[in-house]
C-alpha cells in the first residue's frame, strides 16, 4: 500500500480530530445549537446537558468531579488563569512562585508578567534527563511561597515529572500545586488527588479533540480560589465569562472518553513504534543522541540529536515528514530550544535535534519510511559537511576554536 505523504509525526504540536469525536460534535453545530446559559427553553437545556456530560467525561480522565472544571479557550488561557488568578487572589499570603526552566511558554511568560507586578519567581533547573528533583522544590520553598507550577510531561522531550513527590512537598508547606498536564493526560495515568494538585491545565487538541477549547481543574475540597481574568456574564462560576463553545466542549469530552478507554493499549502500541524508530535510527547511524529521559518519557516522544548535521537543513531534507526541530529558525528567536539548553546539551547538539511525535494514527509503515528517509538524509548531509570530514579523518573537534558563526 502506498504511503500518503507528507507523514504527520508532530503529535506534540496538535492532533487530528478523531472521527468519533467529530461525530459527537456535529449535532451541536446545527440542530442542537443552543446557548448553554439559556435557562428558558429546551435549546439551552439540551446544550447545558451536553456540557455537563462532557464535564463528567473530562473529570473522569483526571479523577476529578466535573464541577471542578472551568472551560477555557485552551491550555494557554488555563495556564494564565491558574497562575495569574492564584497569584492575585493569594497575594496577601506571599509573593513567591516556583516553576521550572522547561515549562511551556504560556507558563514562563505568565511568570515573567507576574515578576513585573512584583512577584518573585524561582525557575528551577532540571537534571540532564529533564526531571526536576523534588528536593530542589523543597529547597526553593519559603514561607512566602504561594504556588508551585510543574508540568506533567514536557512537550519537547516528553520527560515525565515526579509530580507525586513534588505534590507531597508542596502540601507539607501549605502552598498550591499547579500542573500543566496537557501532554500527559490520555497517554499516561494521571489523577489530581494522587499528585495532590490544586490546579491542572488541559486542552482538547493534543488528545484528538478540537482546537480552541481547554479547561482548568480547580480543586473544591479544600477550595481553591482564583481571581477571574475575563469578566462578563459570570459563566463558569464567575471564573471565566463568555458563552461556552458547546460543540468544542462536547468534542473535548468525547476525546477524554476515548482516551480513557484506549489509553493502556494505545500507549503500549505507540511506545513500541517509538522504540522501533529510535533503535533503528541508532543502528543505522553513528552519533545519534537521545534528548531527555529514556525511561520517564511519554510513549510517543523521540527527541534525537544527529551530530554534525544542521537541524534546519535536516528539517528541509525531511519535507515529506512533519516533524519539528529544537534548532533556531523554527521559532522567532535565534536561540536553540531553551528546553534542550536547560538539559545542559551543548549548542552544537541542540541545533541538530529533531522531535518525532508519534500518535494514534501512526503506522509501522510510516515509522519504517521515516527511519529510512532520515538515515539517508543524515548520511547525505554529513557527507557534505566539512566537520564530518574532519571527524572521519580523526580530528578532535574539541581542539578547534569555533568561529563566531557557531
Ligand atoms: C500545546 C501546549 C500548551 C498550549 O495549549 P493551547 O491549547 O494550544 O493553548 C500548553 N502547554 C503544553 C505543555 C503544551 O504542549
């Protein structure tokens, strides 16, 4: 069977809507188009019922009650609401926030904003495998610490954080724990009570739901308070005004239900494909390095550095495959990925990294195609590289002074 090109291997960036999810959503665009806030007629009641059912489906996936969810436009908004909302509400208790250097930009930039307002933020470093040491959290906590924000799993390297241990420490000190759980839910088991999280950010489009809909879990017992960031009609218990995206929320709910049903089998299948991709690439090519943890890692993630190859050039050579690179020009900044730098990976290797993200619709044929294509292109690019030639001749590159271009 012929492969359909380009192949999508960028499931950390987004995912296609699952056909089962789309089917569940469709009636809410047309026949059942009511506003969930309309209390006076059946159009509203139907929409409200659909939203409440979705709340339960989403809550179930994370061990929460549907009543503890606030719907948002996605995880960027959820992260903003969690951090700004908690910081503003609890500012009289303290002004210190702890997070990590490898959080998503929507956490880091929100923390930067809070610093401008006078909050103090500690950005914890991570180990070489991308994990935060729970003891580092303990050491950073002070009597002024109101909030700790640590992601469940990283979007670039897939590293899963020891959240349960971190939650224990945060609770001992009486602070709040927020987690950006976007990349982990539906792929690895996660329970808000198990990790003692107070606030958890979610989004639908990373788990085969639609884009533009997310949620923030806000613990009710003991009750966590937030300052609303969007004012208006008082929807979502006053925490997030605005007419609910009913079809989106229905899709989000269905996506969670499917994820919960299929998680164990699906994650095992995807991890096997990822291991196949990784081991075959490493067999085919010398000087391939894994970024992040080999063991505490999302099943669909392989972040690999191909030494002596520019990530940009490789990305271009791999135009039949949708992947992303930790190299500079994929983003607006000139720096290589801040996540890879936080692992202590040299700029050279950071520039040669490719993130493969496998998911629900990835096939073995696709993996084998991508392995062959990557191996061919890396070999070709290395043959054109003067650095590679020097390595082949046995020159110790570390002895060479790098030019300003590097
Ligand atoms: C994608 C992503 C986000 C942002 O989610 P949106 O719903 O696209 O705003 C936040 N955090 C992580 C870890 C992500 O991967």
